């Protein structure tokens, strides 16, 4: 046999026999709306106090491990003791009327686009119900219909360091050898999806609840789990940006591996 | 990857994502101005209140901390120095002529001088104050449980809310807040006259401040002058049950 086609042109995929179940597609496209609204309304809320702390309490008189410093002339983002200049982006930016604004995140990144804490909170809490409801429905449905067992279960061989290493190399070189992945997710993909479904999104919900003064009375263990209200707020912020990183990598992976076929699959369930 | 076609589609896809983001942004702003959409979003507030009330025992206490957790400096927020001449005069003579009025739907109207309030049974609590903006501070509050005052006055059966009228004005508008009877009867709901073992400073609402520990900071009315028991909140100031609720559309139920 010994086929010698160029490495960059592997043979076309075998026709996949299974696509995405309807529940997966429905939840996926709902999240395309819900998650950006959650992030952007969350940034409005963050703008009210752009500082993060560890522990139970934290305010302007305490040390913040993360802070946006702004003035009408310049701004920076401070992480620990490291100051990163951010003039023009975060803490000092020009709005669409050409005025300098000193809110942390700029209007193109927030809902609503002008600073309005009450409105940001309303959007956030309304879509939080949709987000949590969707996640619960997806988890229960996908456990029941076998989707998680079939597509996300990690077999023992996949855990071998060798196979993980090979998959990492494939991703870094963007060679995407595992063309059959429309049917079978590779291991990094499984890690990412499991991480989002069973770790990141539940942590977002739990830390969000842990910040609520009402939950402090009804579920103090939830606050303790994260080490206090301000720690929960920090974890909420870090996890939100982890989800943003997931989204960006998700988009990059889509673009390097037959984007239209994948979009079709996510819309119609089957690639054809 | 066969060149041209997929390259174009990628470009189209990136453009599509960009256009989608732009659409989302302008669409959200337009939605945000729509009354029916705002009413829809407000459903979440009712859901939050119903869920929290259903999941939380009525008397469940907010966490109380050890003295070493007390914040080094408790931030003053909202009004810090009320400018009204009447209030200034009260500060001058140490609130000697001040008294807390209790009226509305009560069996017996009350006027309670500060000295008398301080003689009443008091409760100490080291609790976390959570601002709607996101920061927190821990302080020790001392005051008389609100339920004690309500027992003295005797609420009429029609009474459903308590309105707290304050001495301060923000932007020319009087500050006020309101809570329902579930929170009013909660053991940690107190009328505080001391913070961290000091007489309540002006910056923190002297002579009397409401503590309603399971809700956000703006519910904790400072400079309380009068408590009015009412059947409904419509018709009182802006009708939404509080200064920030009227002025900036904050949630009346601030448990989240």
C-alpha cells in the first residue's frame, strides 16, 4: 500500500455515523447567547469595584491581589505586585463620543454598554437562571441518553501519558491528525469539555451563590468551600476568564479543522 | 485542507462572529431600554426571593465572626456627613433631643429617646457587610432587636412592611428603606447604636442604623428617624420601597 500523499493532505474523513444529539445542539446554541451575556453583564458588575481579595472581607482599605488602577491620563492592571500598563483598554479608554472613561472594562465589553450596576445585575441574574437550568437539563439528559458515556468517557488507554503527549503535540502543530473526531473526541477535547461541563460552569454557579448575603445564612458551607465571600468572588472572576479562554481555543480549533462541516454538524446533527 | 474555498469560509466565519458580537451589543442596549424586557428581567428578582425564602430557614442566622476578623477600617458609604441643619443641630447636642418615632399601623405610637433605646435588651453581632458593588467589611454591631420595638408598639394585623425614614438626603431626595416582616422579626435584625464598641459614628449613621444581615448594604438604612408600619409600599416616595430602588432601579429584595 504505502500511500505517499503529502502530510498536509490526509485522506478525507470517513462518513461519520453519529452526530450530535438534539439536546447537545440545543444547549450549545443556547449557550452561544447565554454565556456572552453572563460574561458581559458580569463585567458591568465588576466595574463597580474592580478589585479582588482573598478571604471573607475586603474593601478599599485592604490589600487586593488584583486591581485596576485608573486615572484620566493612564491606567494599569495590577496582579500581585506586577503592574501591567493598560491605557486604552482597561481603566482608561475612549468612548464612542471621544470622551475618556475610567471604568475598568470598556463599553464594548459590557452589558449594558454604559455603566448601570442595577441593569447589569438584572441581566446577570435573569440569564443565570437560564444558564443553571440549561446546565442541569443538559447534565441530566446527557447522562440519561448515554451521550456522556459514549462521547466524553475517558478510556484507560487515553490516560497513558504517551497518548496525552501525542495529542498535545498534534494540537500544538495544528496537524489535527485525528480527523475522525467528528465521531470521537480526542483526549484534550474530552478534558476541555468535561472541565467546562462538570467543573467550570458548576464553579461559576457555586461561587455566584456564595457571594449572596442570603445564601450566607442558608448555606454557610458553600461560602466556606471557597474560603469566604471575597475568595468566592475571586474564583468567580478567574473561572469566568478560564471560560473565555476555552471559548477562544474552541474558536481556534474550529477554524483549523473544517469549520463549515462542524457548524453544519452542530446545527443539523449530521455533517452531511 | 484545500485552499481557497475553506479560506474564504473561514474569513466569512470570523466576520460573522464579529458582526454577531456587534449585533449582540447594540441589541442588548436597545432591549435594556424596553419596559417589557426590564419587566421580564425583573422576574429573576422574584425568583431569587422565592428561592432564597424557600431554601432558607426563617430564623437562619447570617454567619457571625470572631473578633480577630473585624476589618481594620470599616468603609463609610452612601451619605457620610448629612448636611441638613436639623441633623447638624442634633449632632451638636449629642442627640439629646432625638427620639425614634414608631408609627403607622401600630397599636401604640412610640417616641424612644436614645438613652431609652440603649437601656433595652441589646444584641452584639460580628457580621459581614456586603456592598452591592462587591466589597465586604466585618464589624461588630450592638443594638436593640427590632422585634423588641415591634412588640412594644404592637403591629396591627394589616401591617406587612416597615419603612425606615432617614435624616439624610442624597441628591436632594430623602433616603429611606423598607423590609418585610420576615426580616423585621429576624433575630439579627437590630437597630444598632454602636459599631466596634464605640457609639455609632456620624459616618456610619448616628445615632441609629438598621442592620438586616441577610441583605445587601443599601438596605441597612443609616440615620433612622422614624419607623412606619404600612400595608403596601406604593405611594411612599417613589413607590419602589427604597431610595436606590426608586432612583437607580436596584432590587427591593437584596438577598443576592
